[in-house]
C-alpha cells in the first residue's frame, strides 16, 4: 500500500471522528449552559432571600428604635424621667456649669 492509499482509507474514519467530536462538543456546551443557568437561578434565589431578610431586619430595627418606645423603655427599666429646668448639665471647655 502506498501512502496515498493509506490516507484515502483513513478519510472516512477521520470524517466520522470529526463529526462525533463536533456532536460531543455541542452536547458539552449545552450541558454547560444548563449548569450555569441553574447556578444563576440558585444564586438569584439566595439573593432574594437575603434581601427579604434585610428588609425584615430593617423593619424590626425601625420598630425597636422608635423614639416613643425608647423613651418608654428608659422610664420603665432605667427610671429615667424627662429633665426639668435646672437639671441639664452643660459642659464647657474649662468647667461644669449647672443651670
């Protein structure tokens, strides 16, 4: 067999191999697209959960730091009252003054 005959006998095999490799490459690319899409969907779902948690925590913080609630808590547990005239201590740079 001459070299040309060997090459001619290999052409059908090579063309079938190229075709199979092309098909496997296409299948691999489609699988990767699905995998990345799933990861994106999962990440979006986690992000939505975190945003919901942040919104709930912000609402809870706003409720806990309402001025009337803080004042009520201070009066109830720390026995703090509203300052009357003459009770406020003013600080100056050199000494304490009481009004």
